[in-house]
């Protein structure tokens, strides 16, 4: 079964496919990143939607810390 994850690398957030038999953490590590959401998504689109939410929340948190 094909699944997708959200990974953060030095270049930012990205969606990656999890190869059969591989763990999400191993796939993130292969890309030189870290897993930022433990959820396995059935479609690229679902994972990308999650990426957008994570990015928006991160930006909101950054803006709040600047205001403090």
C-alpha cells in the first residue's frame, strides 16, 4: 500500500512517499530530514494538505513569539 508523510529538511517541508517495507522515520532520514507528522497519508493530496496546515501553524507560532 502506498502512503505519504510530511518531512522537514534543510530546504523546508515536503511530502515524501514511504517505500513498501520501510518506516516513515527511515524515509525521512534518507531525505536528510525529520518526520514532523507521524500520520501516514493515503494520498499525496492529503499529505500536502497536512503540510500546509503544519506550515501555517508554524508561521503563526513564529509571529506570536516575535510579538512577545
